[in-house]
C-alpha cells in the first residue's frame, strides 16, 4: 500500500511540474516539450540535493513503466497522423537521410574517441560512434505535433528516416556488440547476429503492413458488433500495444511497433463504427491518453540528468566534443534532401538522441573486454551529457528552422 501511495504522489508531482513547465515554455514561445524536459531536470536535481519525497520518483518502477507507455502512445499518435501512401512519397528520401544520419555521425564519434580517448581502445571508440548514430524520434515527433507541422513534407521525411534510423542503429549496435564480444573472447567477428537483426527488421515491417491491410479491417468489422462504449479506442490501443510488444520480441524498439501500428490504421477501417454512432476520429480518441502519459515520459527523461557531472572539466570537454560531432553529423542529412524543402529542418529534426542514445550508453557501460568495461564512468557521463544537450537543443532549433520560408519563393508556414 505504501508503494502505491508513493507512486500516486510521484505522478501527481510529475503532471503538475509538466504543466507548469509547458506553460512557461509557451510563454517564452518555445515548444511545450522543452518545458517538460526542463521541469524534469529541475525535479531530478532537487531530488539529488536530498529531498526524499522527490528522490523516490526516479526509483519508482511504475513511473518508469508509465513513462515508456507515454513514448509508445506518442509514436502511435504520430503514426495515426500519417499514412502508408504519404510515407511512400518520401520513402526514397527518408532512406537516404537515414543512411547518411547513421554513417556520418558514427564516423565522427569514432574520430572524437580516437582523438580524446586514445587509450580507451577500439571497442570504446566504436561504441561512441554507435551512440552518436542513434536518433530519438520521440522528441522530434512531439515538437512537430506542438508546432502543427506533423503533415509537412519535412516532417514525414524526418519521421520516416527516424524509424529507418532506429532499425539501422540496431544493426550498428549488433555489429559493435559483436566486435566487443569477439574481442573479449579473442575470436573473429561473426556476421550471423547482424544478419538475424536485418531479417527480423524486414520481416516485422512487412508483417505490420500485411496485418494492417488484410487483418485489421476484418478485426474492426467484428469489433463493431460488440456492445459497450469505447470499443474502437480499446481495440486500437490494444493493437498498438501488441505491435509494440512484437517489435520488442523481434529485437526492435517498442516505439517502432507503435509507430507502425498507427501508420497502417486508416479511416476507412473505422466505418463499421459509424452505424452505431461511435466517433470515427481515432486521433481525437487517443489524444487525451497521450496528453497524460507523454509528459510523464519527458519529465522522467529529464529527471535522470545530474548537473553535477558538468563540474569535471574532462567530462565537460569530451561531452562538448561529442555534442558538436552529434549535431554536425546529423546536418549531413541535408545532403540527401532535394530542393524545395527546408533542408535545415530535416537536419535538426534528426539531432536528438534521447532514450535511444541512453540505451547505447548503458550498453557501453555493461559490456566488458576482459575485466574492463567498454565505457568507464567518465565516458558514460559524457555520453549522457551529449544525449541531454541534443535533446534540449532540438525543440527551439527545430521551431526556428520551421519558421523559415520554404525555399524557392514558397509561402512561409505559420508556426505557433
């Protein structure tokens, strides 16, 4: 009972802090997500200063689970706002952006490691590159929603590329982990695990499209016969959670499954619910859930930031170099975008590492070559600072880039 009461108090504090932070951000003409992240940073560092009631937030497994559900619901909403046809229109460009957004940052991260950490060894340098190759679609997706730019061509390129980037990032992680494991065993690198990851990713995405086009229309026709309220919402959220689970089982990030679920669901599937008088606008039904859970995700992400690490000059220097490499590496994505689009917005939209970068950092801390971890505590802290910096800088920078006029004399798009 005491644990449940602590969770209730933690959620109350998180939601109030997120709304206060969001209000302040809007007053400063910044995206709401920035205020939610900063609110989490402030809460976390007050907790580290010795406030027991707040310190419990970071250790509450229920809060962590709800935060992950917030990320899943956010990506489900983003997927609902797009269609397979729209993604096909930018499919080639998104693929090019994703490839460039993995290769260039990884090369720069390896170079930074070889320059500033020459004694750390090749595995550490490769893992630094892998951490920089990641992209967190959750941050950018929320910013695009807040700015009302979710249907812009640049937004579809960013979101499509970010999903592909996640798949490519897992391939990179598998490859680098294989190299580390081989170095630990003193044997040659095996290509088998990498091939398995690729096959799983292709099979999952293909299966999602098949289920969406062939199976879900029949599911909705049967579900429309059920009695009770909220059938459309319940079935749809169940599908999103199921796809997120399937993505996790396949070795992919659950948010990829949630995005795929939203992407394949289209309005025509919901027509059987019109006869029973139930609203067919699934996006409107899902939005209140996201408005509660998504802020939990962003506040919790900020909560784990320890500002004290900035007091170490060595950590700060490495973090600064990694952050610069992370930002510049993703700007190379602009080279894959054709004329008539706001290329800078695409490059900036690929910048945040968020929870994906943290997963890579944690892997570097957990893996060992002999008795030595790939990342020591100082390197791990520097990567975390890089993740935080790229996460915090993206909302205002992306808002600024989207306020710029469309190249070629097109009208300037309104950004609120």
